[in-house]
């Protein structure tokens, strides 16, 4: 992804935070501009053995609470701001 987050251009797409940002797919070492589908709801979360949390994508506000609950149930109490 490129471009800074611009609050006035907030996007409801989970892969970018604001509409000025662009996403790219990397294949064979070359970046190709990718156009996320409108309304896309894609994100992923991984927890390592040492408890480090990695997240890609931007969850919706209600999804954040669900993520916090699932992490807590798995023994990783975490609150996102």
C-alpha cells in the first residue's frame, strides 16, 4: 500500500484507510497496481508463540470488539485503541 492516511478521505474498504491510498500485488519481484473490490472485507491476524500480534488490513469498528474477545478467549487480553 502507498499513500498517507487522510482522515477527510476515510474509506470503508478494509485494505486501505483512505481513498487516496493504493494497493499493489507483488509477483515475481514486480509490483502491479491492484484495485480492491468495493466493500471488500479482508483482513488477517496472526499471533506468534511469544504473543506478538500481526495484523494486515483494517477491521471495521464492530470487528475490533470481536477480535478483542477472540484474543481474550485465547489467553491474549488486548485492547486496540
